[in-house]
C-alpha cells in the first residue's frame, strides 16, 4: 500500500492526514498552529513532528515508515529561509520518504478550492494573503504577517473591533454597538481587558472578528467602516494576483479560503466594484488539508482519480482523530 503524508499548518492549528493514493484517509491528527513567525522555528517543528509521529505510529513510526511523498503547507513557512529549513527538517524526520515538498498554507487553500489547476485564492482567516498559480509558477500578494500586512484578516477585523470599542470608551470616538459586544465577550469593561488581550495575543484578537459582522446585522456605523476598510485590502490582494492572468471576458477561477468568508454575503457588494476583472468565486467543500492531499499527489507524480474526492470526504468523516485543545 502506497502511503502519503499531507499537512495543513495554519496559524491556529496544524491538521495532518495519512492517506492512500486513492484518497482514503488512514489516520488524522491535529496540533497547535505552526507559524514560525508566531511561535519560533523550533516550536513549529515540534508541532509538525507531533502530528507526523501520531500519524505514522501504527505504520512503523517516523524512522521506519516508507512514504511516496510528504507535503506541508505552512503558514509563514516560505518567508526567508524557512522553506529550506522545513524541508531539511522533514527529510531528516522521514528518511524513508521519496519526496518532500514545502509551501505556504495559501497553496493548500488554493488546491482545496480548485485542485492543482490554474487560478487564484484569497485567504481571510487569522491572516490574509492571495496567491495565483499559472502552470508551476506561483505568485503571491500579502501574507507577510500581522505586523506588516494592513487589512483583510481575522486579526485586522478583530483589532478594529477593539480599537473602535476603546475609542468609544475613552472619548476619542462615537459610541458603537461594538463596545457592548466586546465587553460582553471580555466580561469586563474593554479598557480593563487590555492586559488580557495582550497576554493572549493574535489568535485572541482575531476571535473578535465575528463581532464586526454582528454589528453589521445591528446596523452599526463602526462595523460598516471596518467592513469597508478591510474589504478594500482584500480587493488589492485579489487585483494583484488576478491581473497576472490575460484579460478577456473569461473569469478567473478564485477560491475563497478562511473562516471570514462565511460572511461573504456582507463582503461581496463592497468587493465586486473594486475588482479589476471578473472572478468565478469558489468555496471549498473540504477542509484545507484536502488541498495538501492534492499537492502531495502532484509532488509524488500521481494524478488523483475521479474517486479521490469522494474517498477523501467519506474517510474524513470516519477516521479516528487525536484532538487537542488549541
């Protein structure tokens, strides 16, 4: 039986599967996020190693299991020298693996939406980024992390919710429903919660993003400003990668990845007038780790058969998964 390892390493969680070339999942494991820019390279490797070890334990362990290929899409994993460092890590960890490929988690998001084909993906999760693929060439916009990117991510939406709430609390701005929503979530006045916010960091700040959409449903002015500012940045990302494709009437196939696109009905009317060209928007039917499965097949020189998607979907619902609080 030919085995393949596929990992989606996001900023919030690391999700891995061991599968056959027919798309049947044999095991699934999850861990904390593995973005090296957030937790450092060593801790990222620790999370990736724990997922890999759990998956391969029934098949001889990491040092003995023979794999056709391993693919990891890692948030922040292609910045600077990280890509080669992660490749070296996996090659040492998996001496019996024929091929190892490392990419950004944006590539897994792209492939989870449209397969290993030409097109774009825009991500609005904890972070934001956009990618385009033409043949084997990849083009990127954004995805530089919360300190350097400007908008469109869960972190940005959440930070804006807190900013407007604090402005309402200290007199710099008008009152907003967001202040009440934020204080209900914090269970304290927003100013008193600043220490907790800093202590819990980026994922906690991103968890305030849904309050912006709750504010929109309640007709809040600040929520509308937050939506418009962040969607403008998403449009810039999409235009940067979408304009890589030749012009014409044919729309570019574009995946929408990340939890914030559950609220796309709010985003779409703001987004469409800002785009330079037409896009055919596609929502993923399976989690991003499916994109990693598609990519490991390509890395191993295999073409997914017509049953690959169905086998993956059915076995995903049945396979045992080690859950860990993240």
